[in-house]
């Protein structure tokens, strides 16, 4: 945050409440850098989708801007005496936008829907993989029974948004996208959804809390960084996310613009195919497919990591707005291991490892990723490709729109891919389960494990950690499992993004560690 007094900084939280009473008819337009994949809240575990859907639907519990678990539909919750589940007590005034009360039956039906959403690129079962049964103890008390102790269950479920029972049982993703099924209990109602372009929301009169300061919120997808910044400077939009680092100095000099920052939990990493003998993006130096996949060798993967100069990427591409990473969690947040450092830039050692593994002559590799999803994603792709070429790997970059990349990635179309994962939980169970555990749909494991990684030791440590009632023991186990996974190197951490928003003068934004862009976090200076 800059150019603000301490008093004005305090208004980040207070201004929305004051504005709610004073400016009931105000409208706002927010520019997004990436589109939601759908308006079905259970279609895809995908941050750009969650953050827009969160305006219409609510989870049982949520996280504040500092990633602390807070009440949402559930006003309180407690573990069962035997430790094998949790009771969640719904707020008595919670109503869906059609006026119907939110009940335990709605929660049960929502959870039952998760494994049955067709064509999901990333199932939400990762958040409920410890739940074995759901019971309605009363109309407003829902009991989630677990297969063992589940001390982290409340921390797992903020992405799980609740819909009415009849909708959970009958509605399709197309029904949500058309608005027919978009009935939630949040601060807004869906007025229109144009996939890939815009979402228009209107204030929900059934909302139980303080009225939104904005009667109408429009989210416009402006994937191009320059166009997004230009729209803000022209006043066509009032808030933008994913502020490009190269424009920071210019925007900071603009008296009509305010900048809002937060350290982020979004990890940008490279996923490598460690399991298939014949991998689709790997070829010999003549471009011919090979039966032997060099990425299956940990020495090759380590060489690829050592070839990358993360500090230069931070300084020159990210303009200082990233933190080089050596593990999945950001150091200083959660239970991240301070001893797990980013790999150093060591091309000589990288070439030696390739030679040791029998690949000193190099090979050809297709390196894929989105060009419109993460901050400077295509530039990072190109930079990494250049580093790999310097150690003898012939690289072809495939940078494509995210709406094409993610479905292809889900089909394991890539051998090497730049992607991201965001988990704001204090403990990394929602990192291990989807990304690093052996794929097992029945348990909700490996839902975005596109690299085919499987290490029984990591799976076993995870299984012990998630049932341990001792926080200190869990921290030790998480760090042990992360050290093993990072040594295996099925994924190469690059950096954690710094989250940056910009608003027009007169508006405040409560910067969030989870990078969510929320109208509820936008306030008016009075």
C-alpha cells in the first residue's frame, strides 16, 4: 500500500459498511485478468471461478483477507466428542435468493453432487475426501462424519459453496451458466453470465447482512494486461486485478490511481511427466518420438530446476513482485519449512546431471502453459525455455489461452507445463491431496496430479498428518513429506506471486493473500 495515511488504510475494512448506507445505488465495474470457467460452483477447483461465484453462493466457512477461517453459512462449528466428525450450525437467518431457508439437507445434497459433475477438469472432492457420510441432525445442523480424526476439516472446505437441495440433485452445469440454477445465499444474485466475457451481479435483497454498497457489479474479462490498465486509467473500470509489474511505476505516479498489495499464496510451478515411458511432448533431437522418457529420471528433473535463474525472473520479469520458491507453500506462511530453499542457478551442475543420466546430448521438449492466466505467464514460459536451451534441451514453447490449456492439461496432453496452485490454508493438506498424492478418485487424491507422481512414502505421511490431533506433530510430518516430494521433483516451484490490485481514486481495496478479487472487499472513501 502506498500514498495513504494510517487512517485511510483503516478505511479498507470500514468503508464498505459506511458506503452501504450512504450510496445504495452505486454501480461498479471490475476488470478480471482471467475468466471463470463456469458459473457452476462445483464444476472446477479454479480460483477465478471461485472468486466470482463467491458473490452469489456461500460456503459453510470462509477465509478473511489474512486467510483465517471465519464464519459464513455456519455461525459456529465443533468437533464431535469421539473426534470422528464435525457439527456445523447454520445461521438461522440464512436464506437463498429465492427466499427459502438454507438447511442441512441443502448441504448434504451439495456434497453428494461433487463427484458427479460431468467433464470436471478438477473435482472439488479434494475438499471433502475425509467425509464418509453427511447427516442432518436438525434443520440447521449438519454433521459431517469422517473416516478418522479430521482436525483440518473446517480449514479444507471454504471452497465448497452450498446450493439448494433440488438444484444439487437436478441441475446441470449448463443450468448454472444460463442462470436458471444460480440460486445462492450470497450478497448478490446473478443477472447475466457471458462465458469468457462478463458477469453481471445485482444486490440480493434476501441477504441477511449489511447491504452491499453496490447495487450492481459488472465483472469484465480483460485478459490483455495493457488493455486492463488502459481501461482503469480511462475510468471504464474502477478496479483491476493482476496489475502487470512493468506498469507499477507508472500507476504509482498517477494521482487518480491507488495500488493495493498483499504477499500471495499462489505458487507458479512446472509440472513434469514422471510416469509415462512415451510422453507426448518429448522427442529426440530430430523430433522423433522416443520410447524412453528422460523426465522419468530425477537427475534430469533436478537439472531442469538448476538451469532456471529464479532470481533473474523475479528481478527482470516480475519487477520484484514475486518470491522465488523451493517448496509449495510460501515461506513465512502456514507451516512452510524455512530450510527448503529455492534451487540455485547452476547450469554447469545441470549439464553434469544430464550427462550422468545419459542425456548429455540433449532432447526435444514441448513446454506448454497459459498466456492469459498468471502474471507474466508467457514471459516466464519463454524465459524458462531459454534457460533449458542453454543446457542443451531443444525447447518448443506452446503458450495458449487458459480455456484451451486447462482442459488439455486435464487430459495429460503435456510433458512439461507451467501452471499454478493456490491454497490459503495454514496447513498444506489442500496442496498435497490434489497435486502430490497418488491419483485415487475414490479418495479425492491426485485430482490435478497431471505429472503422474506417486510416492507411497508421501501418501503414508499425508495419511498420518491429516488425522493427527497434535499441531506440532502435523507440522513435522508436513515438512518431512514436502522434503521428500521436492527431492523427487515431479514439480519445479518457480515463485509465489505478490498480489496487486489497482483502483480509481476514492475507492479502497482490502488486499487478500488468496488473490481473490471481491466486490465485498471494495470500499468507498468518505
